[in-house]
């Protein structure tokens, strides 16, 4: 196997990835299906295609997007031919899945989790039983050798969906992360054809620094370092001095491959360029000092290049955290390491500091992270942890769909509605576009206003759990279809219907709530009604999380009766008012759901969301 892996590396110019290649070959040789998962730019597609080509088998490639339909994957009937010859093999054009199954070849699906739920449903029996059922043609059994190799980005990425548990169970999972600094340097040298080792080393260091910067929610891949080297060499050839060339190249290469944190109020372009320039200045200044040191005193990689304290596999060392924090605030006191700072402020042992522990403390009274940059960094860790927990619970969106028959606007839009089409064509010498009628299914959208008690009793761990529950909804729904209202003495909406606030915004705003005061359920419901008036979709629901105990405002029952549909999640407690919660759900023409403890709230939210979104 070692020799085989080396042959693949040599033939396809792959650096490293010995473990991943070995595992992929083992999986494929046993006849199973493979799912590669990793961030953008880690080489998922390269590794997957290299394995396919090494096996010497025909590969049918599909690139996923949210408009990819079942008929594109399986095949479609050609409308003009159907009118002449009817539904038969001669009028059917097979798609890549059908080709791969009939030939016993490989179907390669790039970015599987960008495909809609219907496509996932078609894949399930094909992977599980080697079976595909085609309307009007019957069943197709896969020829031995049929396999699926797929890639996907992590679920927190924009425009990604979540694979169903059943579909994931049919794949063997192989995770790919960013590679080590020495391997990335080898990749950059190979792809840029540069013989300037010092330039390559600096470009890789700057790129890796973006992955741990607290004001960047997404760092750059090794592609940025490749672009940086090629642009810097061109700028030097045109007379730009070396430091300026690399700084200019860094900003240009990183701007399209990084994302600034949502916290920044400044203009996006200006803020991002300033952050990237600061990262480049910090890293290049440090590297200049390292490069000037006696080379025989520097620790070295196995390939002979100087080593430095870099991060590995996307995780920041305390030293790296301290360095990037210095770029956020120039004050001298920023020399304190982040881990030590959180240990002191959050009263946690150093080995217990992680995003979830931070999320459980951000809303506690007295939690003050006043050092510039530290609050932002803590929120980034907490938001990511909350979203990861929500993503682990969320399956694919199982929203309701309804059948539409309408004029065909584009190929593969749906199945030809033959009866209506023939009726439109009769007696016409020259058919028009709108005469061709197709039948397809369309998502039935739902808008929800989530109303949540954020009084003093919710501070700390309870609020973190509530944020996970809200994130479940945010991940399952279109951003413009969800509003979140928080209430205590007063009520406010932290996200609005029609505003398309992303899940990160929803979670961050919830973790910024002070959790204080009394509980005014009536005020929360009134704010929820105002939010529902903003929505343009007729399917609108209110969803209230409460124990039914109010200490401010009036009886909320009358306001509850003004909702078209109000569903109540009763968080059970020794002082809960179950009767009031049942009354609100009844007069609100909704339903009561019991939640035995706040620890069960996120999982219970999955069930409720699936019910409301169907």
C-alpha cells in the first residue's frame, strides 16, 4: 500500500496526505462509498479525483449546487421526442447517476451538501441497495463496481445544507484539514514554480496567520499563498521592492479568500484590507527578524527550512493567539496571553477553556472581558461552539412541498405534463414557449418568530442552551424567514423577518443579552406580533419558549389569541405555570410541547422545527 500511495502522490503531484490516501484506497477496495469533508482549499477534490484515476475507472462528475434537480442526476425525457414517440428508452436521456450505475463506474459528486434534499433522497436507495426507480421506465440495478465518491464543505459554510443521517450512514467519512507548514511550503513551491524559498516561507506564514486572527471568521487556504508568491515575484520584476511587493500581494491574494467578523462596524472593504495589512506587517516583521538570525541556531524542518512557532491543523498555540491579539489592539498590556486572560476572568482552569465553556459564561452577571479584542475573540469561540452543537443535531430541511404545473422556463425543470401540453399544442403550427407545461415540486416556505425569556434565571448555561436551540432553527430555515425576540422587563427583536440575518448573527446577539430583570411574557408576545407583520409569507408561526411564570405585564392569554398559530415550548420547572401555557397554545390555535429540562431544549427544538416546517 505504501508504494501505491507514493505512486498516486507522484502521478498527481500530491504533497503529503499519506493517511487519507491509504484510508480512501482501503474503503474503495472494499466496495464502499467515500465522503471527503474539509474546508475550502484543503485539496478534497484533488485527493478524490487522484484516487479515481489511479483505480483506472470511468468517473462521472457532478458539481453540486442548490438548483441541481433529481432529473439532472438521474436523467430526463426530451419533450419534443415524447410528443412524437411517447415515454420510452429512446426519448430518455440518462444522467450521470444512471450512467455510473449501468456501467459499474464511479460517480464523483463535488460539494454534495450543496444539493437539495430531493437529490439526496434519490441517492439513498442507489447507495444502499444499488437501486434506482425511474418513473415510466421502472427499476435500474447497479452493475458491480458502482461507487460514489463525494466531497463536502463543513456544515457551517454558507450555502451548505445538512446531509440526512441515513445518507451519511451510507458513506465512510474521511476528514481533511489544513496541512502542516512544511507541506504547505512544498505545495506552494510546486504550484508557483518559485525557487525563492524565503518568499514561499513568508507567504505560507502570512496565510496561516489569517486562520487564527480573532477579527477574521474565515482564514485563507494554501491557494492564497500560491497567488501571493506569483504576484510578489511579478511585482519585484517590475521594480517594486521586496517588502512592499509581498505586502501588496498579500492583501490582493487574501481579500477574496478571507471573511471579516460580523462584529466590525467599519466599511467591509476598508476593514478587511486594514486587518490583512496588519497581519502581513506583523508576520513579515517577525519573519524578517528570524531570517536575519544565524541560520545554524534556528530549528529546521526535515526539508532544511527554518522552523518557527506556527499553528498546526488550524488550532492556535497560546503564543500565536497572543500575536494575533496584538494586531487588534496596540496597547502594551495586550501582551497577556488569551488563555491566561480567560482563566482569570472566567474563573476556569486553563485546560477547560473552550468555546462551549465560554458560551456558558458570557451572559453571567459580572462576566466582563474589557480588554480590547478579547470580547470579540471570546464571542467567536462561543458562537462557533454553539453552531457546531446545533449542526450536530440538525438533519436536512424537511420542509413541505407542493406540486406546480407551469410553463417550462429552463431544461430539467421537471416532468413534462403531457396532457396540458398537448391541449396547448393542438391546432398550432408554431408552438410558443409557454405551451410546454412541466410539473415540479416547490418548497412551501414558512416564517417563524421565536420568542424567548431572557430574564435573570436564564443567565449562564441556560442561555447557551437556548442559543443552541435558536441556532437549530437558524440552520434549518432561510435567514429571511426567522426572527428572534428576547424579553425580560422589555422586549426587543435581535433578528428580523425579511432581513436575512445569518445564523452567526442570531447566536451572537443572543449571547450578548444581559439576562436580567423580570419576565414580561405579554410584552414578548406583542413584539412577536409586530415581527410577524413584517413577514410576507402567509405561513407564519409564533414559537414561545417559557415556563409560564410572568412577573411583569398582564395576562398574556389575550395577546396569544391574536396569533394565527402560536406554539409553546413549556420548560418544566418546579414553579412552572402549565395551565397558562396550555391556555396560550389553545387560544393561539397551536400546540404545547413539553421540555423536561433546558438541557433537552435543543433536541426538542429539532422535533418542533421538523413539525412546523413540513
